[in-house]
């Protein structure tokens, strides 16, 4: 077995899934919304990046920027359609899930109608060189995926730690009622959060399109994986999501080498079920130092 | 104005406020006026609407109707749902609500917590001085600034919660049961701190079960019973039923 290949794949996948999972996790804990339209945002930003590559420039930064921007716009669109009208109605959790699912279905069909069923491929963003790090052969796209997701995620987390808007988002993640009391507007924060997480989905989409293709339904599987990573890490915990992403990335890379790619989802869900049986609140249950209010 | 003494003005003017949750009505056509510089005690039994009155003023009850004027600006509205949807507008008009049972953000540090209370742009710019001010009132918080609030004791949490309210650029402070759930000595200390806050042009309403703690230290005491204000007394607690005016 080619261990370096497994490790390289595991790290790359962990970074991409971690990006998705953190987006889902932040949305859930701050807005109380399971964003089923995340796959749609993912696919949409893939097309945004593709259009930029076709009509503006195939420069890696331009394509990635276009993907992130489209993702952010898509996030705000979902927010305006499926969060703002219903967020203070009774039974919002279920309604929100249905509304975002509806946005996702309509959006995916619209993409299919407009762009057609044929998958598009993005130009290679990071060139095609190869380097060896500690004996692990990494291709340029894998290094690029790891570096860009780590850099962008750190930037996002740093922003959430240090800025005022980040403070508002974190406050809403911990106690929405108290956040309202100190004057944090739910709707405005909703737009920030959805734009931010949409941008993360856009990044993940561009990165994953280096291996796969951009298609109208290409977001479904990544969303399911991102959601399960977020669940596994404990919804609402960023650090838990990172650990879960690492675990599931290793699992996915190992499974495709040992058993073959078609068994990936089976072992993945078996692992998630196992973790949730032992830690019902996800991995973050272990990390939670502060006692509950 | 021809005199130097600051004019006593209405900070809060509530007229015909009704509020409740779903089919339940908790506040019944309530009128209340609070003037600047006033410290008002609100007493009454559990479940008679003290907290709901505060939440109603902040727009956080299930539904509400009636007029609420904060510094002359209307912040009341008739709404059947959407608790909290307009609260940030009320806060911007100068309301600081210090809720019952603290409502803290467990994972934030004390410092971040205080920052989160400075909501208006001006309060945010001045947050360093405001934090100093809060730390003067609650000195024990100084060495806890970097600690997550979820790890504090009940009394310390209460201090953080009140401190967060004091960070706001507010003209009306609503303090809900500051001594609730605390050891008597600590509860008394928290109340002492509240009494030491200089109000200036702002006003403060303190809801409290322990009337003895308020005695002689607030400007007037209002009783609350089944969703209505029932009696008013000066701080000496010689209760008289107020005639309808």
C-alpha cells in the first residue's frame, strides 16, 4: 500500500470537509438553521468559478475569488429566501430545514436548466508540479487545497475572535436570547453568517473541483459529508469539526485504498454512528470545558 | 432653560401595555412613568409579571400591544409574534436589560462579555473606559477578565451580567432580580453595587423579591400583582393604595 498517497489524500479531504463542516456548524449554532441548501450554494459557487474561468481569467486567484464570492452571494440569497421570512415563526428548526431544502431543489433544477447536465471542469488552479514533504509526495493541487483552506479558515476564525461582528456571531452561537437582549440584531447577523458560511462553501467547492467536476448536483454528496462531519464533531463546535474532519478524511482515504471508493460512505457512516453511540454530543462533548448555563 | 438644575424628564412612559405568551396574557393594560435620576423598586410575587414587564419593554414577550416611550421615542408596537425581532432598536434607544438568571454567553471571556454589552457605536468606541468603570463597581472581575464566563461562580456571573448591562449607553436600566439565587451576603453586595451606580440623567428599575434589601435605598417602590401595578410607596415602605388619577 502506498502510505504517502493515503496520507496526502487524507489531509486534503480533511481540509475540504472541515471547511464545509465548520460552515454548517456555525450556521446551526448561531442561527439554529440546518442549511440544506448548502449543497446548492456549493454547486452554484462551482459554476461561478467556472464562469469566471471562462470569461474573465483562468488565473487561480480570480477563479477562487469568484467561487468564494458566488458562495457568499448564494448564502445571502438563501438567507433572504429561507431565513428572514420564517426565523421568528414557531417551529423554526423544521420549517427552516424544509425551506432550505426547497431552495436547494429549486436552485439545483435551475442550474440544470441553465447550464445543462454536462459537467464542467475548472482549470488547474495550482499548476501541476510535485514536491515531496517528509517523503510524502504531494501534488500541487493538494498542497494548494491544504494551504488555501487552512489560511482561509484561520482568517475566518481569527476574524471571529477579534472583530466586533465576530463577537456578535459568537454571542449568538452561545445564547441567542441574551444576544437579542444586548441588542444584536438576528436578521443582520443572519446575513453575515450566511455570507461567511457561503464563502466557505465556495472555497470548498473550488478546491474539490480540482479532483471532481462542477455539475448541477455536485453539491449533494459534499453537503452530506460536511453535515455528518459537523454532527460527528458536535454541532456548534469549530474545534470538534476540525478533529472530526481529520478522522473522516483519514477514514475516506484509507477506505478507498483498502476496500475501494464505492465503500467510502458505508465506512464513513459506520464510523459516525460509532462515535455518536459513544459520545452522543459528538467529539466536542469531550472538549466542552465551560459548564452549561 | 432658565435654571441650571437638570430638568426631570420622562425616561420611560408606558401606556396601556398588554403582553403575554400565546393564549396567555400576563401584563394587563399597564401604565408606568419613570423619571430621570430615579431608582424604582418593583416588588411582587413570583409569576405576577415583573419579568414579563421588563421583557415587554424590550420587545421580547410572545406578543404585545400598547405604547412604550423611551426618552420620548415610541418603541412600543402591536405585534403577535417575533419576540426579539425589534429588540436591537429598543436597545439603540437606550435600554439596558439585565435579565433574570444571567443569560450569559458561557464560552466568552469576561472581557468579551463586557464588550458585547457596548452595543451602540459610541459605547463601542468608549468601551475601554466603560470597562474600567464596571471594574470599579465590581473589583473582583478584574483578575477574571480572561476567564470563560461558564467557569465563574454564581455571584461572579451575576456581576458579569450586571456589568454587561452597565456597559451600554443606556438611559433606562431594567434589573431583574439581582439577588436571585445568591447567598444573602453576596446578594446584598450585588445590590450595594447597583445602588452605587451613579444614574445622572438615566433611571433604573430593580425588580426584587427581598423588599428589605430595597428599603430606604430606592426613590419609590411599586407593587405588582397579577399583571398590574397595584400600589406605590416612597422608600420608607408605608404602602398606600394609589388613587386612579
